[in-house]
């Protein structure tokens, strides 16, 4: 199979249900942002890979990347415009277990961290800073997904998961800085 199909040369692309839409459609905006998020997580994993302590985090991030693919499938299958077979195949986190799992991860990492008493700036070394970039892209992905959730084009659980994921990436960034003994920069009001 060739990587290029030429079917998008006129500015449209196909969804999983076969619909063709303009490439700047809100669905493709959401898909592109979740793809960008996965790429940023991959970059963060590269910054983490040389550290013994990072293996549990890398394993979680790899699982998250796979789940972002599942989220993409859900987004690419508009809920009110697709057949039952495709809907069943692309349903995301119906039970809420995946969002709950992230909450457990956050709580576990948070036990290792000093209490947060001030606003911090993205910092704390390359791994930490790259996780903060991923967090900010995750927030944008969440903003791109919310109109789709409101219009019932994707599962509510997609928005919930992305919301929880940004909290996890924030905590993971702090945890990486802590494990590397890299200081987090503190916000100071500029006079």
C-alpha cells in the first residue's frame, strides 16, 4: 500500500464512515490536534528514555499514545451519522475506566511530589518541559473536541479523557523534574 493516495488533493479527506469533508472541518482539526499531541508525547518519551526511573512513565505514555489512536477513531466516526457496526468498533471508554485509571496515576505520582503552593512555569529539564508542551497541546485538543461532544459527533468520554490527560501530563512533567532533581521555575509577578 502506498502512503500517498492523491484523494485529498482537492482539499477533502475521508472519515471512517466514508463521508468526505473539507480538510479544515472541525473533525479534522480535532484529529490533527490529537495527532500532534501523540507526537509531542513521543518526543517527551525520547527525552525520558535514558533514565532508569522513567520506565513506568514511558509505559503509561505509550499506552496513552495507543488510546489517542482510539480517540482518533471515535472522532473520525461521527456518532449520529455512522452505522452501528462502526459505532461499536470505535466506542471509547464507555465505562469510564480509562479516565479513572489516569486519576490513579496522577494520585500515585503526586505522592512523590512536593506540595504545589505556587504557580510553576514549564521548566524542570527537557523531559519535564516537553511533557508541559504535550499538556498544552492536550488542552488545545480538548478545546477542539468539545464542540464535537456538544454536537454528539464523538463520545462524551473523549472530552473527559482529554481533560484528565492534561492533568496527568502536568503531574508527569513535575514528576520528571523531581526525579531528575531539576528545579521548577516559579511564577513571579513582573512589576
